[in-house]
């Protein structure tokens, strides 16, 4: 999981024993040993008989992130084209561990595997609720084990600003304490952010930080009232307050509700421009990855002509840092943009005309797209109507089947596959407070996103079917549980669970 490009069964499998040696690249040996210990309970449960070798090495050639895995009676060999490929080969190997006749075996196979898309992401919204470093690291581990390679962090929103900036310390001093529902907030110090980046890098994940502007900025007004416009209260904001509580947003007061689209920065002010330059400048300096996400979504509190001018300016500022600007697809409505961007599509599986036009404009200007269709890839949608956590605005609940049954090239007709950088599964956290809550929503649907992003598109006879996915994801429950993940019962609809 995700389905591999090519697999051939071989004759006899490999039986692990206490005499088995694990050799090769140091971090791959450590990763495999940790997974083996988690899966088998302890090395003591591996019987004494059985020798052979598990060899884990980087070949230094082949497509990026690809690997080859060979298992026969004498041992196991994993060869990554690069360190990431080796890491993914080790994840596949751990999934193959099978309890058999009181011991542990690995079925004989020859696998060749490589990703379909370069960008395979998950998002964590740390603004609606704040999550400790431990939880962020657990999220990274879960995603990386499924060969996902980008961690998008939604670091700011109306409810709080979560990243300490040396150039703008007031943001976390004055605007980080709250969260949805009046829960405790928090923020990442300069050092914490570096630790998240390092934890992600150790699992071959690139951090994509998002500072959402010009909307979703009520918290900025707590630190800098002079650059915040007054909240715009429309019927949708009132309806959300009625349904979910939290009251109506008031300038200068922390917001703890779940409404969206009421806040905006003041556009055209010199102070706003300085703010953007400071924030994105420092963020660029502290972020090794190539992308800075500027948000740009749901700016209903911003006049359209102001919105276009603002997005162009934000794109210009980010591009000047040497990073590639990334933005939710609405930014395409501001075209022509001063430089190409990565557009982040969040409409439904069938794009509406306006969304399709905005996305097409980004592509026409030389940009690329990451797809997060809300009615399939959003991990914060309820998996079924009775689920305790989650929202339902994206076409009602998103079942595991619906999360699996979509094809990236079918979402935006006219956009070629070459313009698709990849796929991302976002987790917005209005209803999510703990790691257990995260697990309850992301499993097993995060595996659907991983398979869509990694595996080849379905062809007749391939494993890319709902029936195959459902059986494979069910079998993975044992490994996930062995790793201490509280996989929800919705995993069981997915099939036999050893
Ligand atoms: C829409 S989709 C949002 C977020 C919310 C989410 C809840 C998008 C770019 N914005 O502000 O958290 O819905 O599902």
C-alpha cells in the first residue's frame, strides 16, 4: 500500500530468524529494525532457526524515489534509486511481514516501484486547533509510511497565528492563545519549526508552510489592528454561528467559532506591504523546501479588484525570495500573475466553471496544480453520517470508497496530466483536538490519497480497483495497530483484518 507498479511472485519466501542480519544504509537499517520490532512485538518472537540477509542499499541510479525489492529463500534485497526510494522500499517490506507457523516470513516477490506524481501531500491545520510537536511528528510518520512526501502546514487562520517570527514577535505574543471552541492555542517557536522540518526531512517529507492571506486573517488584527479590515458579517457567517456556536467575530477580540470568509487584510496600505515582505521573507529564509503557500482562499471579505492586486503583490514578494508561490485555486482569478505559481485546487471532483477557469489560468501561465478535491480528498469530512467528528459541507459524508474512486486527470478537463504536480489530502481541524481524533478521521482514507498519488492509473487487470484496495487496506490494519495507531472500525468495512 499504495499499489506497486510491478510485482511478480517468486518461488519460496524468506523466513526471518535470530540469525538474520540486516545490513546496509544506516537510517534504512534503523527504520526497518523499528518496523520489525513494532510488527513482531519483539525480536524474541522470531524463532532461532532461519538465517539469511536483509540488504538495504541506495543504488544511486533510476527514477527519483523508486526502489526495487527482491525476496527469495536466501534473503531480501531492497535497492533505492535514492535515499527516499530506499525508505519507501523498507515501508513496502514491513507491510509484507507475515505471521506464519509461529514465525515471521516475507513472501517471495520481485517488486519494481516508482511514484506517479512528484507531489504527494497531506495537510494539517494547526490554526483551528493547535497540535504539539509530538503529534505533528506522529502525523509525519503516518503519512511517510504511505509514501507521501509533502507536509503542508496551515499555520495561520482567524483563530490563531502559530508560527513565531523573529521579525514579527507580536503575532504569536498576541494572537496565538486561542482556538476553536475556546480550546487552548499555542505556537511553534523558531526552534520548534526547525525541529518539524528536520523530523519531516528524516522521513523524506518537504514542509510546505502556509500563511493564509488576505482572508483568514482575523488573528493578525489582534497583533496589528492597523492592517486588519473590519469583519464582514454575511448570512453564511451568521448561519455558521447559529449551527456551531462561537458567536460573531468582533474586531480586536479572539475568534473561537468556525465561520470563514469574514476577515481581510487592508489592501494597498504600506504597512500591509511591509507585513507581507517581513513574513514571507523570514519564512523563506527558514524553509528549505521550494514552496511557500499564500492561501488566498475564501476571501469574501475582500473586494474583487483589491483581491487581484493583493495576490499579484504576494506572488511577487514570494517569487523574489526564490521560492515558488503556491495558492488555493482562487488565486487564478487574479491572472495575469507576475510569475507562475502552483495552484491548489479544492473544488469538487467535478469542477464548477469558475473553479476550472481559475485553475486553467494558472496552468496557461506556466504554473502547475496540486489537487485536493474536497468531496474526496478532504480528511476532515465525516466518513459516514453518524461519525462523531468531521464536517459534511463537501457533498455530504466522504466514504472510504468515495475517497478512493477518483482520477486526477478527470477533475479538470483540458488540463493535461503533465500540468498536475500531484495530490494532497488536507485535514482541517475545526472538530479535531487530539491525535486520536486525527487517526479517527485519516484512517484509512489517507491511504486512498496515497494510492491515487503514488500508483499508476488503473488499467484492466491492475490492482488499482476498489475491491483490491479494500482488501489491502484491511490487511494493513494489523501493522497500523502494532504501531499503536487506533485504527477506527471504518477500516473493517475495508475487508479482512488480521
Ligand atoms: C474550507 S477549503 C476551507 C477551510 C475550512 C474547511 C473546512 C479551503 C481552502 N478553506 O477554511 O477549514 O473548508 O472543511
